[in-house]
């Protein structure tokens, strides 16, 4: 009997609903989102929630990340505040006590850490001859592989140097003091262990100062300093079996460009505007204004940047040709180094603190007050 009663009651409810739907009154459907969906939406609306800020020990120089929670740098000796370092160190979470990585050679004048933190390139002078030596170093075990030697007796010297974002290629410039001798691009493939050299015969009366290589090793960007008071410029090139083909088009720039992928790159243009350029169609898009420095995360989805009329480091998310969120993550510092961790969850900031301004006055940089912090999101 109970089952029959429930069955008849169900039929009656269906009839009532059908009649009410046909009565001409407008029915509305209200969807209540699940709690999980609400949590996802709220999280995405604030992707740069700062969990903690870690002040670092006194530092001379920072080179980047060796893992998602360890950085590489040169730290001062506390007992004498010695500025001439003896060792290269790692500093791991919770970022309090540096540990020796390897001896810092006094003739080393540049060190480049790969984006994945597994390798370093050391550019140094030989202590026994007038030659430049370029070494590939494993961060894990400290083993070295010599990439090349540059004979400085022939008035050649190394300029610039950069990793591809996938940590496969390292490129640098070899310049000649004599104008009649062309500059060279050296490209080393860490996967195959091969070094290729390409002369830059098409550049005249201009000095290349920096180079950047795409992940596929086929496209490069040269930052050129002209022999005049004009702005620097970017020249795009393609590596072929016959050498490097440079395009005639130049883009005015205030700094070195950054590849987003094999076809698109970002650079700081005139009037401190951050631009994205697409080589496939020549389209130029403005992303941000009043930018003085910037750094993208390894996955190219996040950007940290500094505005020239502020004392704040901002973080944003790249989506298409837009920078979303643009949230402040640290106040009171003028950065000259910004490094994202390999996983993009931590931001290393090295810069100079600013003094607290009196009412009605501008903020001022405090001299000899370098500071470094890690912002964890």
C-alpha cells in the first residue's frame, strides 16, 4: 500500500508541475554553483597571494635558481663584510644559511645559470695565458666541460651571453677590436655537445651588445648599440645552413628582448612601453606602459615588473596580448635583478631599498643598502 501511495503521489506532483508550466507564468532556473567551483574562481581572481616574504643574508651577486627552492649567489662574509667573494654558494629554503657550491675564480667575469637551474656557463680569463675560457658546469656535481677558448691576443673578446628558455642552447658574441673583422655568434647545443660559429658580416658601423636565441635554436635577436646617441635597436635573424640571415627591419628598444616562443618576443620600447612582437605577421602589440624592468617566469605565463614612477614590484599574468591582475607583491625597493623560480611559485628580488619620504617629497634610494628577498606565492 505504501508503495502504491508513493507512486500515485509522484504522478500527482508531475501533473501539478505540468499545469503550472502551461499557465503562462515565466519560470526561472536558478543554478547554484558547487563549492569547489567557487573556490577555483576565487583562487584565479587572486593568483598572486603572497604567502611569505623571506629576507636573505647580505649578498654581493645573485645568479638565479638552482631548483624550485634554492638559489645561487655570492654572499658576503659576515665577520668582515668582505666584498671580494671567495666562493659561489647555494641558499636553500628557509633561505638562512648559504652553503658553498664551488670556489669563485677571481678571473671569472660572467656566470649564466640555465632557466631550469641544472647548468651554468662560466666565462673567465685564463690565469696563465691571455685567453678567454668558456665552461659548461653541472650544478649537481660541479663537473666542467670546456666549450671554447678565445684568443685575446687577436684582439677578440666575449660579449653578452644568454640561455634559450628550454635550457638547451647557450649563445654569446665574440667581438673584434678591429672594425674590419666581423663579429661572430657562437651557439652551443648542450644536447649534442656541438659548438657552431657564425660570422656577422651584415652589421656595419654598429656594435652588438647582447644576443638571445629561441628554443628551437633557429631564430636569434641581436641588441645593437649604434655609433650615435640614438636608442638601441633589435635586429631579427634566422640561422640557416649558409649562416645567419639578418632582417633589415629594426625595432627601437631600451633593453634586451625576451622570447615568448619560437615566433614571438617581448621587449621594452621607447617611452618605457612593453611590447610584444609576432614575427609571423609583423604585428606589434602594446602590453604595459611606464615599465623600467621586467622578467617572465620560465613557462612564460607570469611576469614581474617595475614601474618608473613607483617603488613597487608588480606581478601579472600573460593571457593573449594582455597582462591580467597586475598586483603589487613588494613595496619599497628599486630592483635591478628579478628571478622567477623554475616552477613559477617564488620570485627572487635583488635591489636597493628606498627611504621613507617626508610628506610632500619623493622617495629616495638609500645608498649602499642592497637587499634581497624571496616572495613566495
